[in-house]
């Protein structure tokens, strides 16, 4: 096995069965591993070569919000160090202070938006690095509010999936800088079909503000990739307030546990 790469094992609890199984496999082959976790002194830390622990991000909710964002930022900071990109590292260090202003009225905006509407379904759209964030938006909505949420690459959505567009399906657009014009064109097309729209962008122009039902602007003076953490907040809050509006407990969704642990004899643990 090639020793010029290092597997990164990620587990908020440090006790996730599948991750521990992977750590055991790599250890049996003498492959160095790196763990990223939010809970110190757990089994994963003892099974890997090096651990980055983030105890302040270890929230008690079943649903990962603070922990997910913190581990994402940690991975970005690690990548910048490995790449020797001091400029990106400086942007990440600058970002938290700059992002504080967003939190001032964002929860109120999202709560009022949710309370003013009743959506049956959700579609989260993003391209490039924002596609991963769109997946996380959909997951938070599914977990915290038991809602049906789908994910598509933004421009893919017009090639068939747009058939589901109606007044009860919220489309969430995560707008990127490189693809802004094409994504706006898509947003405008969906608006003409009657879709309610929530747009998240660093800077939104007048066209987007006129077309969207709600616009979340980050207005952060850092590169696009350094803004991924704060870009998650609108989706996390959307899941939270949608769950509360349904009289659910977003911290403890049904059928879920805070740590996924499997029995030793289960197929997932023996393959």
C-alpha cells in the first residue's frame, strides 16, 4: 500500500462504528492516519497516528451543526497549511470576526420567513464547492424538520427535475461567483414557473433581490472558498425553524441517535 498518503478519519464522537472499523483496518496495515473529532479521549484517538480534537465544538444535539462547521474549517485550515498557502490561512483567520455581523439578524430573518410560508418540499441547488453545502442544507432540513428535501447541481435542475416546481416547493440557490450569471438565469427561469426562492450569496445584485423571496447576503471580504462555513448557517437555521414550526424537537429527531454504533456481527462491521 502506498505510504505517500494519509487517510483522514472524521467522527464527531470518536466512537462511530464504521470509522473505528476503518481505523482498525488501516492500523493493521501500518498506514498512518489522522483523526478529526470533537470528543477527546475516545477510541478513535487511540487508534490513529494523530488526532485534531475540537472539544468546544462538541454540541449535545443529535444533529451536527456547530461540529460540522468547525470540522469543515479545520479541514480547510489543514489543507492551507499543507499547501503552504499563507494567504488562504490568513483569510480563514480573518473570516470569523468578519462573519459575526451576519449573525445579528439572520436567525430572525429565517424564522420570520419560515413562519410566513408553508412549504411541502425543498430543493437545494449548488455548483462546485457549493454542491456539498447544498447536500448539507438538504440533510439539515430532513433531520431537523422531517421534511422531504432533494439536492441537484444548479444547472442540472432544468433538465427534467424542474417538473416538480410549484408554489409549495422552496428552491434554495447557493450562488457562486464564477457561475453567478448562469445561476441567476436559472433562478429567474424557476421564478417564472412559480417557485418560491431563497438565495444565498456573498453579494446579490438587484436582479436576484427582485426575484427571490428571501436573500441572505454574507458580504464577507474573503475568498469564496473561505466563506463555506458561514454559508452553511442559513441552511442550519432553515432546518431549525422549520422543525420548530412543525412543533418538533430539532435537536432530537426520531429514529436518530447522537452516535452511530453497530453490533460487532452486523454486515457493515464485517465487510
